[in-house]
C-alpha cells in the first residue's frame, strides 16, 4: 500500500480547504442579492400581516404583496422631529442605518436595550378609500437571548392597536418564541398603546389580562418567558415614546391626519 509523506498530506488538505472556501465564498457572494431581496420581501409580508391584509397561515406571492402595497405608503421619517422626508424608501435598510455611526446616534439609557437610534426611520401608512386607516411603525429591542425586530400597527385614531408581529428574533421556541403565536398576537388587538395624555401605556403583564374593553392597557404575559415578556413591554413603549416614533405620532395628530374621535 502506497504511503504519502506528511508534507503531501498537509498540502492536499490545505488545497481542499482553499477550494472549499472559494466555493462557499462564491456562493455567498452570488446569492447575496437574492438573500437581500428575500429579506425585503419578508419584511413587506410582515407589514401586510400586521395590517391584517393577509392571514398568518397565508404565503402570498411577490406579485400579491406588490398588489397589497398599492394601498400602503412607505415613508422615511426624521426620527427626532417626526418630519416626513423625501428620502426614497426603496432599498432603505433600517438595521444598517441604525448600526452606522454616520446615520445614527447613541441612545439614552433605556430598558429596551436599544443602544443606537437611527436618524431616520421607515414607517408605513395604510389607506382605505383614500383615508388613512393604519400607521405601522417598526419596533426593536432586547428579549432574553436576542434582539427582536417587528412592527406595531396603530388604528387611524393613533391609539388603538390593530396588530403586532415580529419578523426576526432568537428567543427560545415554546417560551419566548411564542411572540410568533397568532393567538398571543390576537390579544393585542383593540388595546390602547397610549393613555389619554398620549403617554405610552401598553404593557405585557405576568399572568392574564382581561378583555380589551375591561383591561385596555395590558396584555397576557408569555408563560415561562417573563424576561421576553418584559422586553416586549419595554421595546414597544420605547418606540411609542419621545426617543422613538412619539414625535411622528404627535405630528400626525397636529396635522389632523388621525381620527380624534377616540380621544374621549
């Protein structure tokens, strides 16, 4: 049986490693554009989902999502002032903007675990018969094991929650991962994000909350996932507040774009 030298064996192993590395790198580069398109499509699906335009079990085609987005207006907002800008939402990467020191600022100390604040934020207006029906804002913050990224939909009154969804997180399946459970997300519908003074008031509590008409500011906690539940409370309140999209919601009220009938 032929014996190979140690040098030959090491050289052959190194060559195989180099070839495999090149193949993996080439595949990663070649598929990056497709991965970015799929990620953008998934976020658009999440917007449609939180708006109630599709069902949780539905997997719409890209064409169907594009059709639904004919009634949705993406707008890049200046976070600190709440002003709507002319910045194109096409290709706007919220995560990249938030992590880049040139396009973000250090966040003040907060319970949501947000370390940097983007100068601009992408929000969505949903229209029905040319009337503003919903405002969808991005939310993110720390859970137990990961940062949760999602969307919160507010009714045309600016207070009533229409839906919540998370499109990216690394929480424990069956525990904190229950933020994906449609039955838990349904518990948010009809509750109030803000109190009568327009201060963020919604909270995920430990245990069970009553129905929205009796307990409008509280949502059932996730069983066995106290830290994730607390994290969801903190991150939702943060993005509803002064350092998040609070200034934008205030501008919508001042401009009369919101239905003020529910303020009483």
